């Protein structure tokens, strides 16, 4: 709690300074002196992102920021990390040559395979680290789950679409959804904005808030859900298919029968 109090004080002073002297609101990611980064969130039911990063660092060779502190207090969660120097792939992708793109795809494929090799201690459950609830921008802005199995997770997806779709259509879609995918550890937001590179080398994967144990196709569904802002880059869409080399096209199209009907962004 003492560390949380110090970080809360820093955030309050920084917010005052940014507004009074710079005329802007302070975001939830603060770049600090000495090469530090502070990420702030307020989602109490899900796993702490700092603990997720530590878990993945301990069990894979995926490049990740080094977490110095993961604490909470005053209605907030704080993750203090070392800053990783690199270019955001969303900005860099269109300027990379074919060899650099191929190298990045190969590295990301390896990282996804490492995540999928992590055994779940929760059996068939769909959940966050330590069995916690999940946060998933495709489903809701609020924490959902944990779910005992994929069938319960799919029921939640259908329920989320209920305000936008008639019951007959929902029953038809639900009857065609698979409840038997493997459950694997999933980043949950594998988009270029969450990948830092230097040339053709991935130096960090960031933003692990939505990660957890999900059905194996969900990484592909989420990667295709909001891959890159307009204009959409078909080269990246094909890269996603190479990174997640199993065929999840039908699962993605099935999910779009729900998500394309839903109004607005959560």
C-alpha cells in the first residue's frame, strides 16, 4: 500500500502539471524519468497485468518489458516497468521490406507457439491468470467470466449480441458454434500497436491485459477484429494468417456473424 500511495501521489501531481501547464489530460501510460513507464488501470476483478507479464517472462523467451512493481490501491492498479526502446509496428509496418516482415512474422509465430505450450492449471475453464475473470474488448468493457468451459464462453458471446439480433438468428448461430477447441494461453490483442520492433526484430510484446486461457481460435478472431486502422493493410492480414498457421477462417467468419451485428465499440 505504501508503494501504491507513492505512485498515486506521482500520478496526481503529474495530472495537475499536464493540465495546468500543457493543457492536456494525463493518459493511463506515463513515461517517467530514468527510463521508467507506469501503466494505470482500474479493473479489479481481472488478473493484474504486471503479474501476467511476470508469468510470461518466467515461462517463455518472449521479449517483454521488465516489471519492477505491480501493486494496487486507491481504486487503481499500477504496473511500473522498464521502458523498451523500439518502433511501434503499426507505424513501422508499411516501411519494412519483405525480409524484415518475414522475420517479424516468424518471430511472432514462435511467440504464439510458446504461449500455447503453457499448460493451464484450470482444465477446460476460460479464464485469466490464476483463474480470474477476463476482460475482452470484443465482448464487453466489463470483466466477464471466468467460464467453466467453452460452451459457457460461447453462451456469453451470444448473450452479448442479444440486443442487436433476433432470437431465431442467435439460436441458429449458437447451434453452429464449436464447443470443443483446445484451451490455450492467448495474448488476446495481437495487433501491430502492441508490438515494438527495431528493424526486423521484435523487441517487445506489450498490453497483456486481455490475456488468459481461451479457445485456440480466439487469438485469430481478436487479431482480425481490429488489426490496423484505415487504410486496412492486407499484407498484415495475411501476416496474421501466417503467424497463426492453423486454419481458423471459419471460426472467425462464424464470430463475425455475431460481432458484425453489434452496434458501436465497447
